[in-house]
């Protein structure tokens, strides 16, 4: 399937809602945390698959602002898992020339998580391949509110006037400053919603929902299929077919 992909028509930025860990674990008769632990291979497969193709950016919806409302024992387990996973994956990231970055309110994360993240970001910052973005304590609404605050502060300081604010300026104020907007969003688990994820950046993304696969079972062939579907779609960005340059 990989050989069918047109390398001249790749999405620059793929975003993934990694859904279904809890339901996957329930099918195994296990606790939700068991699903999170078994999702690490899926993360590795998605990352390596994007790196192999030359995708520029991969954003994984790792932990939303709403996830803080989950039971404390699940949050604690998730944070511990995050620390151990980042530590273990640094050699693999480097081997695949992957640079790790984050978006979100990372100041709200436990100190150990922040320390591991900062170390991994520093150790991989020289890598020039895929930019792997972990959305941590992130939501689309949070991102838009924070961007609005930044611009409002500039107006208050007298360095910006309201009339100067346009889409480009707002893009620059978002957490994804300097990163292309999302071309393809993949969601596992079958739910057809974007769950407060990158609301601005997803404005013209192609959506691909995998109905019969939970995230722990996601593998490279699922990625290939999503990209092939993306390449078969006509992206009009509000125009009509006849206006597109062939």
C-alpha cells in the first residue's frame, strides 16, 4: 500500500486524535490504563511512518485540557507513563531524525513530566526530519483564548492596533506559530467529532475517521490508507472545481 502513495502530494501536517484506549482495554477485560500502556506502539508506528514518507509535522492529541477532569488515579498513571515513554523513546526519535516539540499549557504538568519533556526537546532539537508535536494540556479553545490575550496585550501596550489584526497575525499568535495548518486529521475509535482539537488549524483539514480501529491497534498500513484517501480528495478551499489549477 505504501508504494501507491504519491510522494509529490503529501500532507505537510497530519494531526491525530488517538481515541479508543479505554474501550480497547475494556474489550480485554482490563482497566483503562492498560489501554494507554498498549498505545505506545501505535505512537511509534505513526511517528516512524510519517518520518519514512517525509511528512513535515505530526501532532498527537496526547492530553486535553478536559482530560484533567478524569479520575485522579488515571491522570497519575498517564503522567507516569508519559515520563517513562519519553525517556525510552529518545534514542528512537534520534535514529529517525525526529524532533520533539509540544503545544499546550505545559506549566500545568507535574514537574517530572516537564523535566523529561524539556530534556527530550533539547536532545532532539538538532534533528531535521519530522517535527513530532505533542499536544499536552491543550485544547483548541485554550489556544484561541491565549492568542487573543497576546494580541490584546499588544494593543494595550500600543504596539498593535485592532485594525492590524488579520488571519496571518492571529496565526502567529497561536501555539502552532510557524507550523503549517493541518492538512489531514486522523481519528481512531469511530467518533465523528474533533473534540476541541486545533479548532483554528483544522479549518480546511481533510478528516479521516477509522471506525473499526481503536488507537492501540493503529499501525502503518492505517496511516498509508489515510494518506491515500487524502490524495484522492479534491481540496477546494471554498472555490469550485473549475477554479483549481490542474
